[in-house]
C-alpha cells in the first residue's frame, strides 16, 4: 500500500509574542485621621520626628522623610482652640475587606440618624484579563450603590464602573449623601458585572470599609488633637498612628519648676497649671479634677497636699541611673485610656512612689515608704497595751521571694513591654530561687524598674508584723505612722514603762533599767507625739537628758529606751480598727530606715539588735517534783497537789500537764512561776511533766516527774439525793438535790431520752455546781421524756446515774386553759394583734400626721391669694405679701416703700388676675418663686410654683333686700402647688392638688399629696389621696395612703385604704392595710389586715378583723400569724356550717383527731372504737352506763358491764365470770 506524505520546511516564520498593557489605575484615596490624644491642655507641640506611622517616624533623626505627601496638624487641648481645617466633618472609619460577588450584594444597616453621609471605600487587589493569545489587558467591572430609608424600598444613588488595568491594589471611595430619616438607612452595594471565576481574569472586588460622616466643624475644647493626612497608595491598610509628646498640664505648687524639678522658697499652698510627670502631683490631679477625676466628690482642701509636697520632693531627688548619670527617682509616664475604679487607680499610682492612700480625719491622706524628717510618731510599750501583750507574725518561707521580674515600657522598643530581672544573692543562698513578677506602672526606665524590684524584694523579706490592742491612744497613729514598740519580753530586759516623775531635763522612770550615757530616751509628750533625747547621765531611776524636750513631760506617760546594743524595733502602721469592746486594734509592719540608701546607692544593710535573748533551743527544767497537802475549807478537808521545778535560764513561761492513774493528760494554764497547785485531788498514782518556753515561743523538751502515789479524796462522787420533774407550759422543769459529801462537785450532768432506757439516752446539759434546777423549754404540749442525773467532781471523777434503772418521767403541760391564755398573750403583745383592736384613725381628724395638719401651710398660702386686700398707697409691704390692683394680683419681691404702686417691676411681680363684681369674686393665680441662699457656707435652693383658679360668693350684708336671710358664702377652687428644695445632702420634691367646692355647711373636696425626700442615707416617697363629702354633721370620706422609706439600717413599705361614714354620733369605719418592715438587726414586721369598726356613740364598740403577719416575738424569734377577731366565726360549705366559733366555744360537725389531750370530756351520745362489731370485736360505752369489751379479732372473748353486773365470756361465748347483782 502506498502512502503519500506532505510537509514543509520549518523555521520560516517566528510565532507572535504576547504583550502586557501598562497599569492605567492608581489609588487616589486620601486617609484623614483625627485622633483625640488626651484630655486637657497638653504641653508643647510634637514634631514630625515624634509622629509614627506603624512604628516608623514621619521624619528620621537625619532629617529625611520616611513618608511623602503626609500632612499633619496639632491642637494642644486649650479651651479656645480652633477647629482643624482638614477635618470639616466628624468621621468614623470601619475596616472590613469583604469580597463583593455578583450574586451576593453587601448590605450595611446604619442607625445613627445624626449622620450626613456614608463614604464607601472599595478595593481591587488586581484588575486585569488575559486573552486567548496571552495578552494581558485591562478589565471593566460595573457596580451600583442603593439606599433604603426607614425600612422602605431601595433607591439607586450611584451606578458606575472601574475600567482599566492594575497589578497592585487599587482603591476608590464614594460619598453617599443620606436623606432625612427617623430610624436609619440600609446601604447596599451590588456588583453588576458577573464574576468570571477563571484564572485568566483577576476581577476580585472588595468592600474595604465604610466611614460614617457628620458634617460639622468641631473644635473639641479641652481635648488634645492630632490630625494626619496621607495618600492611601503608600499603605495597604490604615496604619497605626502614635505620637510622642508631653502630656496634659496638672496642678502643681506655685513655687515648683517641673522642668528643672526644683522648689524655690517656702510654698504658700497655692497651685498653678504646668506639665509634670511627678506621680505625686498626678495623684493630686486625679483626686481633684472635676472633668474626669474625683473633683465632684473631693475638693482640694480634702486632700493632704502638704504630705504630697514631701512625697513629690522625694520623687524629684536625683539618684544614679546605673550608667554614670543621674535621674529623678520616680516618674509617671503612662496613658490612662479607659474608665477604672477610683480606689484601684489611686492605689496603682501611689504604688509608683511606694505609697498608699487612706481616708483619715476627714482627708484623703497619701503616705509613702520613704525616709522621714521625724523618725518616730508615738511609742507603745507593755504599759499602754491591753494585757501588755504584743502578737508577732511573719510570712511563710514559701512567700519569701529572692528574685523579681519587672515589666516596664521600653522607649527603645517603641514602648512595648520589656522585662528586667533583679536577684538578691544572699537571699537566694538562704531560701533558694523564688521568683515573683510585678508590673511597674508608669515606668519607662530600666534603672527605675530595678529600684522598684529591689524595694519589693527587701520589703517582702522585712515582713515582721505586730498586732496589739490599746485604749483611746489608738486614735493617734494613722496608717503610715512610725511607732517604736518597746516589748521588754522580746528585748530580754526592761526597755519601756511609764514616767514616775519629771522635772526639766530629769525624768524619773517607774522601774530599774540598764540605761547609760549615750542611750536615747524616747517619751510620749502630752501633745500626742513622741520625742527622743540623748541620755547625759543616770542616777538610779533618774535619767538626765542633754537637751530639754520641746514640752515638759507629764507623769504616767510612756517611755522607751533605745541603746546601741539594744534598739527599739520600729513599725509602720498599716491599719487601726475599733473593736466591739471599745479598744483600738493596731496592725503594723517592720520598718527599717537603712533600706532606702541600699535601694538607691547599694549601701550595705545594717541590722539593728532588738533582743539580747539568744535565739537557741531552751533547756528543759532540771527536775519536776510532786507533793501533796490538805487544808480545811468550810469544814471540809481539801487535798492539793503541788508541781514544782527549778527555774530555767532564758525561759519566760512554762507549760504544765499532769495525769492520774495513766489517764489522759490534763493541761494547766501557762505560768511564769516555778510551781502550780491542783486542788481537790483524789488518791492515786500521779505523773506530771513541764517544759520551758522562751520569748520566741521556742519550747524545750518535756521533763517528767517520778510516778508518785498521793493521798487525796477516795472514791467517786455520790449519786444525787433526788431528781424530780414537773410540768411547765411547753416545757419540763427538773430539780435535784446534792447529798452529803458532794461539796467538791464541779458540775451536774443531765441526760434524757424519749424512751425509758439509759442506753439510748443523750446528754441534755452540763450545769455548774451548785445549780440544782433546770428548765427544758420549747417542747410540744404534752411531750414526755425520761431523765437521769449524775455528778462530776473538780478532778474529773464521774459519779453514778440517778436513778440507777428507769428514768424519772416528765411531761410538758397539756392544760388547754393555760395554753390558750398563753396564745392570747402572744397575740395581744404582737403588733398585728394590737393593730386589729386599735381604733381606726379618723380620716377627717386634725391630729399629728393627718392630711389636714400637712395642708395647713398650703391653706395659709392659698389664703394669701383669695383674701388679698386692695393696694394701700399709705402702707409699706414686706417681701411675699400679695395685694390687689385693678384686675391683677401682685406679690412683693422685697420690702416695698409706701406709695410704690403696682405694676412696678422693681418691687412687684404679677401673679394672677382677679374679677370682682357685686358680691362675687373670680380669680386666676400663676406664681413661680425661685430662691438660692448661702448660710454658713451651705447652699439652699428653693423653687415653688402655685397655679389656681377660684370663684367666691360673698354673703349678703345687712340691709340687702335682694338675698335670703342666712345665705352662706359660696366658694369653688382648683389649686396645684409644686415645690422643690435642695440643701446640702437633703433634697425634697412635693406636689399638692386640691379641688374643693364649699357652700357653708355643705362641702366636697378632693386632695392629692405627693412628695419624695432624699438625704445622704435615707429615701422616702409618699402619696396620699383623700375624698371628703360633708353635709352638716353627716360626712363620708375615702383615704388612700402609700409610703415607701429606705435608710441605711431599715426599709419600710406601707399601703392603707380607709373608708369612713358619719351620721350624727354614729361612725362606721373600714380599712385594709399592707405593711412590710425590716432592719439590719434582723427585726421583721410584715402584715396584711382588714378591719371593720362600728361606734354608735354610746360607749359601745364593735369590731371585726382578720390579719396575716410575720414578726419577731418578745424573744426575737420569727413567727407567722393568722388572727381573726369576730363575735361569730364560721365556715360554710354546701349550705351547711361544719365549723363555727361563737361565745368562746368551738363547734364542729365532724372531726378526725390523731392525738388529743382532753382535760374534761362530755359525751352527748355513745362512745365506741372504730372497729366495733357487737359481740365480736372492739369496744363500746353507752350513754346509759353499759360497757362492752371484745378482743382484737372476732371470737377472742368479751366482757360486758352494766350498773349492776360484770360478765366475762370465753372464746366459745361461754359465760365464765359473773360479778354483781342479778336475779
């Protein structure tokens, strides 16, 4: 087969090369950012080197710019600063970077109706397309923006396209003006061109973000502002903007130069505004600044600025920076960016200068751990401490830190947090490596962070604490005060006491001491402060000092002796608290003045000797001896054991224990003597042991005595002579007697049980000798128990039980008369029972607290308007008086001279109009009075408003022939009086509305009184509405009263509705009330009641009521009650009355009672068991006197009885016994 092959020579033409079009799209967005740098006026103006974009300065140190086309502006935060021209509006940018696809529009709801426009920022990471020949060209994407207003339909507001090529991110923004709205808008962006979804077309479209715009030129006074503008082409996203600048100005002393950190001359207490980063003056500013600090609650005079002045000087002192230079000791370089708890913030800032903040003596006091001009404030010795007792403590070894890691803001690292360590090598060798971490707030220097760490480690290890109680002297030392504590037991010799006498430079002490020339005698002066002087000479107890004290010492004040070889330990007061007994408890922490030089300069710490007692193990007593003796006490021979031992050197106390016949060890209270006595011992083999205790609570080993046979009382205590039980109301009373030979009884044990078995009994009580009776209370009526008693003597020997077998039976009273009388008494003494019986207050009464009494002032106020007289030119008027002139009413604004006619606006105020013709008068009043007064520095503000209309018919005068004789005056008025009062911590708002119609003997009135009152620790709100109708002596009234009151110690809520009708002398009243009350002492009173009362006017009084209540009884126990008061109380059901109470008797149609205690039983019919079957089972007692008993089951035999014969039948019903008379 032949195949033809056709072809051509290759390489004749070169293939076409694809091309790429140049980018035709460039981002032209400008980013404008307005940053609120801080609150208040800032110092100075930052430069381009101080402004950073993403941690890169705009201008570097050489002067070259890292960014081009960057504009910025600055406002320092002054009150009168101009607005920034580059920001004609308020804008808030929200970044999104959400892809917009053709099938899923982007929708954003806007609810801030104050907006003027929304700017939508769109972005394309790249925009290009590749054709089939490989050419890369531009691409077109169409999109639209719609707006829906107040939930309506979308309206298209923009339709355009992006057309071109870009290989990098391209952005554009479009401003969308918003139409007026009441609830908001929805912004929708739609991509019209479909997504190609191919790798040949890069057409991804993003919603980069949106900006909410309010068109306004705002100055933002008192806010430091940084405005910055840059081309978005330089950044893929909004960069982080930071600025380094001096912060706001604070109040500082007028003699202070915050730059040089120097104080000139003597400060007069005045302040000026200046920049500072001294933490002491920042503390003062936060406490007193009104805009963001505590200035609304704390005024300048309430802050101890004099102590802050000392602290500020200490902060500004120059110390070594560790690099050969010097720097201020403490600085506060921090940015408060959010709201914080005030006390926590003050504590954190005070921590910068090692301080604390407390409220004392009406001031906010700051104290710092720093050297003091006066090293002591007040001395405490065993002579002015309760029981002469100091309690010492310290932290656990587990919390003794030896290395500290401090976090601080490092400027060399863009102020990011860095950690610097500090270790105390001697402490590490002793306790090991125990690190802790702290955050140095406001610290931007590594050297200061090191000093803070060193202070933390030293203070943590100088942790000895002391706690003691004292009398009224406890008011003197405040937290932060330095107190020497002269504890002779700790020191090992006498170092403190009271002054016996004083004359000039000679002070006579109350005890012998080892004082010598060169020592320091510290005493408490009458002014309440301690002062030390150097001892010149000593003669016995008389000590002469080199220089007289600033005021003459007084007898009985305290002294302390500070020597080179035995120093008085110093403590800083941490806390003082008043105890329930009226004493003051003081807690203080070890204070070492030498640590400050060690922290700042690395000086060596010198420990001061505070005790000469060697801190070693204390030896045990050399021996312990037991002896016995006896003495006659009230005719009885009482044996005594004496335990004795020789004294031990270095011991301040001894622990003693003993036991008899290998029994349990019995402790004796710790003693400082070398012997103890145990009285009332019994004969037996005794063993004692003793150990010594040093001043440091170090105990020796026990030293035991020889086992010694001692003669004492033989045997165990006897049994009680008798034990009787008698019935009491809800209780059982026990009484017993002591036999001869029981005079050394220590207590009586009472045991009880529900059954008559001693093995199942439990101890009821231990009763000290010679008590011989006991009342067991809180039992149910008729409750029965069995009782036993036994004696225990003073040495712990236990006697036998009495009685030896079955116990003595006792039963709580079941007498119904006593129980009912008791319940009646509890009802009568309760507030609920008393309330049901009390007469309902008369609505129309004028007594204290009545609405009539409360309206007296308002009635007088209204009377000023309705009874106003015509202006008299010859008369002078006082402030507030009201006159009539023409058809107007005028009120005097102040004292008005004679002849000053209304309406003179200087003297008179128009308060209403009036119309008078013949015997009729009509008026309208509208008066607003406002007044602010200052008395003794206290501001009182009062505002009162009176609105009213009224008409009045005057009675006819003599000689008037057109009117009837005896015609009454007619009056109708509608009044509303509003008042508001604010004075100090008292605020009151009150409104009274009165609608009244009156025609002499006929009257109708509606009154509504509402008031709210608030004080510093109480709040009250009350509303009273009352309706009255009256014709002659007949009346009807309705009153509704609501009251709520809360104080720091109690709360009350009360609501009462009262109705009343009066017809002549007859009165019928009803009320319903709710009341809830409680207080911090646990007292509770809650009740609901309904009462009806009738008074015919002849002395008789009828009432009915029902009440529910919860309240404390006389003993304080909480009890709930339901009390019903009525002559007849009945329950009706289905036309019948199954239960009724009348005339002191209870009637029940049918009753089932599980357990009944009946004193007297009267049977109206027969009495039988519930299983009675004649002749077979159960029993029955006939009213006629016959009786029949049968067995438990049928056929078990039976017994019958009449008034003449008794018969017994066996199981076969055969008569076996017959007694009596029969024929």
